[in-house]
C-alpha cells in the first residue's frame, strides 16, 4: 500500500475493491536517490523540482510482493483518508505517473520514446522527461495545441538557462489548432510508448490528473502495444516544426526621476 524508501525497490498495492474488476498489480523499480533530489539546478542525477511525491504515504516501510499481471489496470483511486492532504492521490504501484516512471526507467538505453499528451502542464512530469532525455532517451512528444501547454513550459524554464537546455533535449511538436477542430479528437489519444511497453488511458499530464481527478489507464507489454509507437511516429513526423522554449528575460526597471516621467511637469527654460 506504500512505497518503500530504499534506493531501489519494488512497490505493490492492491486495486480498490470494484465489482467485476480483476485485481492487478505490477512490479516497479524506482531509484529514490533521484527522487530525493529537490535542487533547482541540474546536479548529476538530480532533478529541477521536488519528486518526493513518489514516496507515497510513508507510513509503512514493509514491501508487499504481488505477482505482476499484464495488461495491468492503472488508477488514481488510492488517496489520503484524512489530514491536510485528505482526498489527494497517493503514489502507488498502479498510479499512471508511477507507470510512466516504470516505462521511462526500463526503456533500452538511447532508445526512442513516443508520447501523445493533449496536456503537459505538471512540472513533475516535465522534470522527469527532461531527466530521462538527459540520460540518453530520445523523447518525441506530440503536444496538444492549447496555449496553456506552452505557457507551462515557459514557466518551467523561467529564467534558468539550465532548464532551457533540459527542455531543448525533448523533441516537442504541437498537433492541431487551438480552436476545437483537431483538439477534440486528439484529447482522447493519451499514450506513452517505450521499448518496455506502453500506457494508454484517460491520464492527462497535469497536477489535477495526478492528485485529484479519477483517472484510469492500462499498462501494456511491448507485444501488446505493437504498432502504437509506429502510429505516433507517423503522426509526429506529419507536423512540420519542433517548438523552442526560450528562457524569460528580466525586465530592467526604468530609472526614476522627473525626466523619465511623461506626466511630470517640464521645467521652464
């Protein structure tokens, strides 16, 4: 029910009881030495933003072993029952964010990753994508056309040149126009595919999806996701230009004084 804090561990939790839904679990290895990095600069294997959410509720250090099953049911239903975080989703082995971590961390070195993301606004997701791109994965993101996505990437980069360089390692293209003509169809195409499998489902890469919304998904083995990477590759290549995110420029305040004030009375000569 919780995530073990040792540096590399297997984390398992049962699906909430739902009538007619089989109970599924999966083995996921996570390097918590990385998750503990909360620095705002790139340091070795560190991250730009705090990833301590991956620790789960932290109440039980005991590892629970459950035989993995594929396809595996993913969900965001495991939540804090009380306290200041009541109702907020807890990181657990069937959470879509943790499944995304599994797919990225178990992908073959320097391999290609394809991701379709109608929304990509969660800084923890952007940070993980930058991290694994820095590790050598070639990550191709087909991004939804909404302006909010670009604004979130701009805010993630901010004034930091290292963050700008990290985002530049991602291959991102916007699909469609932000006028409802293509976004409506693309909004249901949420997937991430690596050499060790794929995740498809309702999960948007937003803070709300990770912590508040009721999301579902399925984690597939590579042979169960055949053709999906190819389809996303074709779609990604059909868009002409990758986006570029620049760091923000601090505005220099104008010097004070009446000579720079257009409303000041001019001195008589």
